[in-house]
C-alpha cells in the first residue's frame, strides 16, 4: 500500500452503514403480614425517592450549569461513524462477527482487563480491515483536522504518516472501552466510549486501540475511573453486557492468573518477532507484522521518534485532560489529573460497580441489567426488540417521578402475589 496512493483522493464511498395479572382475588392477610408488607412498602418508597431525588438533582445541575455530575459512557455500534467524525470512513471490510476471544482476563474497573498483546485478542478478516493510506491522505488534506488528530496522539502533524505506519488494522473481538474523540470547531473533544465487537480499528505495537476506522477518530486508553460511576448512553446492541466489556491494561499492569499485577519493568512493544497474534474468522491464530503497511520516504522529518518502542510505555497510561470539563466527563478530579473524582467512586460503590442508566422500558436502575458470560459478538442488523435506547436522564422531572411510581406499584403487586 503506497502513501500517498497514486489514485489521489478518489476513494470509493463508504458502503457500510451504522448498525445501522391473576384473575383470582388476593387473600386477606393477617395482621402480622400486613405489618411486614407495610414495612417493605415503606422501604421501597425510601429507595425510589432516593433515586428520584438523584435524578432531579442531576437534571437541575445539568440545566443550570450544563454539567452532569454523572459522566457519560457512549455505546458505539460497530462501524458507526457517530457524530462529528474526523474523516469519512476508511473501513475496507464488511461487518464481521469475529470469534469470541479466548484470552486471560482479570476484573478491573467493573469490566474485564486484558493484555493488549494477548494471543487472539484481535481478529483479522483475511485482508486489511482499514485503508491506512486513505486516512493519512484525508488528514493531510485538512490541516486543522490533522493538527487536532496529532495533538490527541501526542505527535507532530508531520509525524502522522510515520505514526500511522506503526499501527496495525484489526477487528475487535469484544466490546472495548476507550477514550474516543469527536471533531468540531477545529478541535478534538474527548468522551468515554464502548466500541462494539466487530469494529475495525488500528492498534499500536502494544495492542492499544488508536484509531476507529469508520470515522478516523483518534483513540486513547480509557479513563482510570470505574465503569460504575458512569451513565450509559446510546443504542445498546443485543449482546451488550457490562461485565463482558474489555479494556486494555495500562503499561504498568499485567494480567496473569486472572488477576492484575504491577510491572517492575517496561513491557515489550510486541512479541520478539515484532508481530501481533490475531484470530481469523475461522478461529485460526496467525501472526501479523506490526505496522509497515505504507511506502514512506526514506528520510523522515528531523526529530522522528520510535513510536513502536513508545507504545508500551508512556503512551499507554491513564489519560489526563487539559480542561476541567473534559476531566469531569471522564470521571476524573480535575484538569491534568488522573485521580478519580470522589463522587464517581461513591456512585460506583453504590451501584455495585455497574453503570447507572434509565431504560426506555420505564425502569430506573443501577448496575448491569442483563446477565451472561459470553463476550458480545453483536448483531449485523438492528431490530426493534434487540435494541434499547439508553439515556442518562429523563427528558423532564415528571418522567422520572412517573417511572419511579410505576416501578413501586409493580414491585408491590409482585410482592403481594408472591405472598398468596
């Protein structure tokens, strides 16, 4: 693959679209049973009122300041470019359902921690999943976009071709948590995101996702905050499970024996052969060289760094953010700090480390609402029954109160029926 390709910018348009009661009367209870039912009902009222108060406070703060005390975590379906993408799609493959990953994981931040270079963590469709050269050309054609993109990656704009050449196009085999970025007003805007299994991305030599191919958005490692401190937003795919979401371990930690340990030495950028071990759609393991997909000039710009060597070190650490707003949106204490905000830690503890959400079905809930042990493989088609709209707050205060009252009535009826 040449860079730039001889055909200029005449790439074909993106062919991929976002994914896209019993009739019998209730028996009269005894006096003791009535007291017990009253106690349970009052307890339920207290819990529901606490949820409603939290919703109202969150809404009032949002309307008054524009800031939500509960940071958001956006679900992004496979190869969905989302809002305000950096460039047009450079995906080269159709939507695929890769085999479920069989890699060692450990519990961390409310999800599954994994080593970026674990054998079979990423998949290959048998050919390049992303057009690396096309991404480079589209960035080069828009200097302001290129500057913002490079700033996210911590490089100079003139380094972009060589940085891209250090990345490998792969396909995610599990829903993966990252720090994503949108582009508007000549700047990059970070947000926490979960990318669906089957998404085409580019990873560095340490196996850390660095680019979403459907939009060219630059990626960084996810926030150090626990997932239980976030509110989930976006369209949830049928196989989505919080507990099966992956995140690549930072450079100073390593997953072994289903637990994480601190590294005493810097990690190698990849295996000794300079390759990543990928799984094919058929389930076979193959090795693919790290990067090297572009034909670049012999003489790079002065001051060029070794991006492959840096990948497993400082480039793969807990991210910090320049503004207080961006830090708050990532669940962190403040600008320039990777320390988790106290209210986010408290929310995660209260939620059992499951993210807060309000579902369209009318339930106010905290924590993972669905069970399952298999990592998500997603679905190639959107279905009305399979997708639910998950939002971070009700549209109006009355919506949250009506939802809470509905839930209270439902729980009380279910309890009385169980006592029959």
